[in-house]
C-alpha cells in the first residue's frame, strides 16, 4: 500500500473510531435492546449494530472500492482478502458492555492484499487508543510502545487465558496440558475482550494471550499491534492465522511462544 494512501486511510480510521466511541459513551446509560446469537452468552445489542452501520456508511461514502468484513452482518460477502478490507468489531466485549459498562473496545484491522497494514483498538470508557501501521511500530495514545524483547521465563509470565479451556469436556484442547500450563505460569487473567487482551500484550501488561476460538474481527487489529512490537501471533499450533474463519490464536512475547504451543497445547482433532 502506498505510504500516502496508508496515512490517509489511517487518519480517517482514527477519526471514525473516536467518533464511534463518543456515540457509544453518549448512550452508555440508555436502555439496551439485547439479543443472543450462537448461544445464550453470545450477546448483541442495538449499539453493536448501530456502530457497525456507522463504519459501513463511512467506508462506503469515502472508499467505494474498499470492503468491510464485520461481525454484525452489515459488511460485504468476502471470499478472499484481495484489495483493501476493513475488518471491524464494533463492540468487542459486548457482555462487559452490557453488564459492566466498561472493559470493551472497538477494533479495526485494515488489510491490503491479505497483509495487515493498519490496526486500531479503542478502549472506549478509558479513552485509550492503541494504533499501529505496518513497519512503524505500535502506539498507545501517541506514545510509542517498546519492543517485547524481555526474555522473562514462562514461570514468571502472566497469560490471558479463559480457564474454561481446562475442563475435560472441552472439545478443542486436551485439558491436562492446559492445567499443566496454568501451574507453570505465574498467573492468568481473563478480561472478556479479545481486542483488549491483544492490546495489553502489545503494551507489555500481559506476556501472552491464548484462546481456542476467535473470529477474524476479534484479532484482525490486535495481531497487527502485537507484531509491530516484535511479538509472535499464530494459531495455537503455530500455523498461520486464517483471517476468514474461526481459529485458535496464540499471541505472545517471542521467547515463550514455542514453549507454550509445543509443550502444553495439544489440540483435539
């Protein structure tokens, strides 16, 4: 992507994500219309839908040749990542949005010919904006984030991990390996927003993030941020991410990535 064009797109994306955040904050205490999607805990509100519609309108008005892949169905039918594709999660952490009115984010990953060029994650209620442009590093509110080059051992690391993956009934991963991983770690955290967990890895507040099921809009922006500070982002089996389908994800500092994926993660077939 041409540098001038990338900067123009970045400026628009930044302005729109901040505007969308203000729209959400202005209605944070309004009565909610809450529905469920794939299961009773997979929530969607009118605010998720309105926010994705907001981005769809802005993109369509400004960049008619760009595509939108969104969670709530207001985007395009996309079979590949040719051209410029905006991958948007209008509210990542909807359960937090509904129950806590905080700890949720807007996430935008912009890809050109399949390559992540721009990532933005906005922690709306904290007014914290994480941004990255490929090859230019990652930032938190204009402050450049340091590289993830500290080689802290796994035993002193904190991993974002939903411990429900440890139960024997889990269909995705062998529970014993996950239990052993938790015992090895210093501690685990679960924030209920994949976008924020990626942002916290990029910032160095977490040493890694491991999950068995994420959709593209959950990690499209975060993977760009983490890679821009020298982190590694792959599937849990160290294969490349599939940006069009549900996948496992492991994002971490470089020195613990292989140890986690080969020593503890045993995916079920």
